[in-house]
């Protein structure tokens, strides 16, 4: 879910309840994503995934993952397992 700074500020409690329920928030400033708010239990895993995005080793448009033509080799949990755990 994407939310602007002003909207988030005006309805912070409502958005935090949604995060507690498992939603992820992309916070925007003038249409540009500047931050993400995720449930506390997944922040470490999410930061690993977002690091790949920042390094241009992966891309994400906020939808369901489609996979890659040449899968990236990485240590740690499989992305598919992280996504499945996130959906629970």
C-alpha cells in the first residue's frame, strides 16, 4: 500500500493498525517513495530484499514477484520462502 506523508501523518493510528495486520506501507513525498514501514517481525528480511533492489540486482514494483530469467544466487532464506512467510 502506498501513502503520502500528509495522509500518513493525519491518520497514523489507522495505518499502524494495518501494518500490525501485516500490510507494508510505502511512504511517498511528492510521488517518490522515501520510506517503507513493515511489520516488526519481517524488517530484517525485508531490508535484505530491499538491499538487492537498491543495488539493481532485483526490481520490485510492489506486486507479486514474477521471477528472473537468470536467478540470483544468494545466501540465506529463499525469496519464495520469505514471501510465503510474509503472506501468513
